[in-house]
C-alpha cells in the first residue's frame, strides 16, 4: 500500500500557474520519451526475470527513477504541490 500525504499550501500566484502551463508541455515531452524507453526496459526486465529468475539491478534502478519522476510530475501538474520535479 502507498500512503501519499501532501501539505496544503494556501498561497499561490498567477505567474506560477502560467509557468506551470508552459512547464507541463516540457514535462509531457520528457515523460513521453522516457516512458517509451522505460517500457522497453520493463520488457527487457521481464525477459531477464523469465530467463534467470532474478531482477537486474541496473534495469530496476532506471525503471524506478522513471516512476518516481512520473509521480512527482503528476503531483506538480495536478496542483497538489508547488515543488517542481526537475
């Protein structure tokens, strides 16, 4: 189970919202490309587990870093946090 807690911050600015809109375009491109690569790595990881019965550490670390960045980006873009993922 995952427990996510996000602090409520009352203050916000119009400039930050505009920056967030522009930033979302850049994040979408990065996440799209990185997601494509992560999908390939997940398939390779599946094959490695199927053949050897063990996970590869390098593949695991890269897939994990993609997923962490994806969740941080989603939290930022859904206006739950002002902390930028990059």
